[in-house]
């Protein structure tokens, strides 16, 4: 039982990263209809940025946690203005290619400077111990990650469902043309929403630095799984992507717990789930069929 | 209030409007009648600024709307009532009502809207796409009244509604008219059109082929119905 709880906890922590990344992808896709392939590279930049800030500027994890998501969000906004917006009127494939190319550039730039080996990054001292929460000792840093991820997801849900800004973004996302005819300047929201999604990926990256191997390819390995998570949750569905993120994290951890023999299954599991979900509900668990244009 | 001058529009190579001119004064209701494909909806979309590929002038209060994006035109006082009723699956009825900014001098308050449309009040927390067709139509009209729009662009607001609801749409439009709101109304239901409109333009193949005062329509109703193919 204690074992099961432990795996469940680890699954939730793994799911927290998937949820944060999937949330950013879903927000961006919903507003711009852009599949941001560079999301994994941004995650990697968040983690690597934390490492670089510490080793080259002596800035602690806490600084990284504040500075990097903001800096990457600004980078995302510039990227949207300078490149993504130019391709917005063309086939969505062009922006997919753009962000794919950007991924390769970012990865190789980091690779050429720091090599491919993983860089060590320690959790801040105050979070390095364990928390005794009754059943077993939880690593404090992982509890911290889980709390932050849940707080961010709840915060985004609140922002989208309970505020005027969220209402406008929902309307602009669901029916852009109708919304402009009702006096909403849809274009005004595109750049901040893109930056916000990128910032979330950066945040996930900083949070990952102390517990994941920090190397140039860390995002490339993860992003494919995150795409599958977004598809399972339903393209563009905010709630779906978060729920699917945590669910996949849990299921992966449980299958891993079955032992070595199941390691392979735990890796392909997410894709099996995706195939199954798509057969059953082609728009994903919480997705809606696209309205005819 | 609105002046459309020599407006032409294209979908790719195909020309759907050929030099349409018309004017609407404040408090006036003007219909566009015509068969499917005559260009009625395209004309509304051009006025709203939703159609790429148009030539000619559209002026509101003497000021050209050329190059203005749709959201600016809405803020200048245009109220959009689309043929699909413009509901959102991700917005509740109350949110759908309060989504557009208030743009005119005499907007309806939310209380007024709910008093006039008790059904909307009862369903205010439901996603707006879950309303019945009639309720969705009332929502689309209530929304532009709450904006305080000065010129309503209504695309077949009575389509598919029961006679009772058609009468209610008529009441709303006449009430708006009394407050000086102008209406450009696309309508296939000629009988309904004569109960609300001052003037009618008959559109065919992208041209205004005939313009009639309301009094002339009754005398020629048979004729016109045959022409519309109804």
C-alpha cells in the first residue's frame, strides 16, 4: 500500500510536468491554431537557463524560477510577432516547420556550447530534505513541484473561466471571426497568449532542472509524449490537456511499478492510449469537433 | 447613417456583388430580399468588414469605413446578428450577452434584457449553444441591443422560428426602430418584412434590381413572391 502511494505520488509529479507543458501547448493551439513544436526546446531552455544562471551568474534557483519564465515569455512574444504571425495566414504546416526548425537551432546551439552530457543541478537547500506526511517520507522538492503545478493549473482555470480576460480569450479562441464582429480585437490577444504558453514551458523547465537530467535533448524526448497527451485530452481543450497530463503521468508510474519487464510498455503506453482514445473519440476526451468554417 | 456606394465583391474569381448602392437613415428598417446566392449575406459581411475582396465605398455617419477591421466597425456602432445566431459553446448565456463592449449612447441594461427575455434569464448559466433555436435568436438580438448598437445587420433572424417567435422578433425590431436604431435586414419572409420595414431592396445576381417602399409591396406581393421563388 505504501508502495502504491509512493508510485502514485511519483506519477502525479511526472504528470505535473506533462500537464504544465500540455497546458501551454493547448492555450497556444486554441488561440493561434499553431502546433508549437518548439515547446520542448523552450522547456530545455528553462532547465538549462537555471543551470547557466547558477554557474555563470551565481543566481539561485529562486531567481531562475521568477526570471526565466518571464524572459522566455518575452522571447515567445517576440517570436510570435517576428515569425509566427507572418505565417499565420498560410497552411498550419508552415508554422509547424518553423517551430521544428527553431527546435533544431536551439538544441544545437546549446549542444555546441555545453555538450550533450547532463549538467548537475541541485534542488535549493530548503527543499532538499523530505516531508513526513504520514504514509511515507515525501521528497520535499517533488512536493513543491506538485504544489506549484497544481496552483498554476488552477490559476489558469480561474483566469480563463472567471475573469473578463478569460472570457474574451475563450470567445476569440472558439469563434475568432464572430468575436471580431462583436467588437473584440482578437489580434491583440494572440501575442500575449503565445508568450504565456511559452512562459509555462519555461516554468516547467526550471522546475525540472533539479530532478531531471539537464541536457540539450531533454525537451525533444518529452515533447512527443506531450503531443500525445494534448491529443488524448482533446486538441485545444485546456481542461482536457491538464487532466490527460496528470492521468498519463499516473498510469506511466503505475506500469513502471510493475517491474523491469514492463519498462518498454510504460514507454509506449501513452501512444497506445492515444490510439485507443482516437478510435473511440476522434476529437479527444474533452475536445469538440471543429465547427465548420 | 449608412451609405453603401457602388459596392462590388468577389469570392476568388467569382463576382457576387456588382455595384450595389443603398442608404439607411437612423430609425429606418431596410430589407434585402432575393433568392439564395443573390449576394445578401455577402453585402452584410462587406458592411461589417468581414469580407476580403471588395471595392466601393461604405460610410457610417459620413465617415468611410474602408480599411477598418470588423472590431472597429462594431465599436463604431454596428450590431452583428449572423445567420447562425453566433452562439458560443464555451460561453454561458450571461457571458455571451456581456462579451461585446457597450458602443452606443443608449444600451440596454442587463436587467432590461432579462425582463424582455425571461427565458434568457432562466438559462443564463448555460452554455449559449445549448439554447433552442428561438432562444439563440433572441440572444443574438439581445446582445446587440445591450451593446447599444446604432445599426443592426440582421441576417434572416426569423428563419426556422415559430410564428409566435417571429412576431417577437418583429416586436424587438420595431422597438429598436422607435429608439432610432437603424436595421439592415436580410429576409426571405416577405410578409414578415412588410410588418417591420420601411423600404425593400430586391437583389438578384449581385445587383439591386428593384427598390420599393413598403406600401408598394402589398400591391405587388404575388409578383414578388413569384420572383423570390417562394
